[in-house]
């Protein structure tokens, strides 16, 4: 009697762990993939920057002679649907739909921060990459960004072959990023999660009141080739869109 109960408890505990830690598990799997890159690629994992009541957490930064790669990792499976300018993407798994913030926009914000952090070091090329689990079926409309499954991540790096970052500059970039990171500080991640939660609440509140969360313009209903959607009244200056 005891053994079956123990098995049930272990299975239930494992399911809970996987559910609430799928993001960290995905990041670890991507880290192992990044370790397969040649030595000239320097990998920095789980970087947290904080200041002036704002915070930015980046899953992986890879500094190389060819570019600085900024990676956003997503542990989602199933069908992934979305567009480059959409505010939210959709996951469809077992006929159940759920939405999540567009990871391209998320990564664009990371790069804006890094450009500011490294602005005195010259014109540094940044390459944003969004990587999903191999079990994700990507049906996304993307032209100017890299969105791949983990299986193809290494190929995404190796397509860049022109040396544009000197060894001296590479060392300065790495030193600046590592010196500015606050990942190891006690309570820093808790504060970051609090800031992120407030930001998501502010975005949802603006959308509910018909206000564009990106520029403050009004949201208006439009029709496109994929049906009706909401877009910003300041288009084309602002490309915010939201599916109905």
C-alpha cells in the first residue's frame, strides 16, 4: 500500500516541478547547446541588470568576434503562432490556447539596454535570437529576426562568419556586462519579478482602456488578410498590433 502512494506522490511532485520550472529547464538545455560552440564564443548566462526602479533580465548573452548574440529562451511546446509586430503570440497545445508576450519585443528591449550600457565602446553589432524547445512547431511570420528551435540554434550562430569585433573590444564587452550584472545579489531576482509583474499589469490595464501600451496612442479596429485586429492610431510610426 505504501509503495503505490509513494509513486503517486513522486509523479505528482515531478509534474509540479516541470510545470513551474519549465523556463529554467529550457535555459539549462540551451546552455548545454551553447557549450558546443567553439571557444571564441563567450557565453554569459542569466544576466540581471537593475537601476532606477527598472530591471532587465537576459537569459543568455554570447560575445563573439562576429557579433553579440542576445538570446531569449522559451520553454513552450505545441503550435506557436504569431507575427513580428504582434504584441502577443499564441500557444496551441491539445486544443488549448494561451497567449504570451511577443519574445521578439522582449529581446528588442534587451538589446536597447545593452546598446545603452555599451554605447561608449563604439558600434557593436547585436543579433537577437529567440529559441524554443524542439517540441514547438513554429508558425510565426518573421522577417527581420531569428526564431528557431533549439536543434537549429548552433546553425544560427555559425552563419555569421565576418570578424567585426576585435579581441580587445570583445574583452571590454565581457567585462562591462559581467561587472554590471546583479544576478548574484540577494533579493535582486525577487525585485526583478516584482517589477516585471507591475509592467505586465500596466500593459494589460492600458489595453483594456483602448490605449497603446507602446506609445500611448489609441487602439483602433482594423482588418487585415488574417482577419480583424487592433492597431495603434499612430501607425506607421508605431506598429503595435493586438489580435481580436
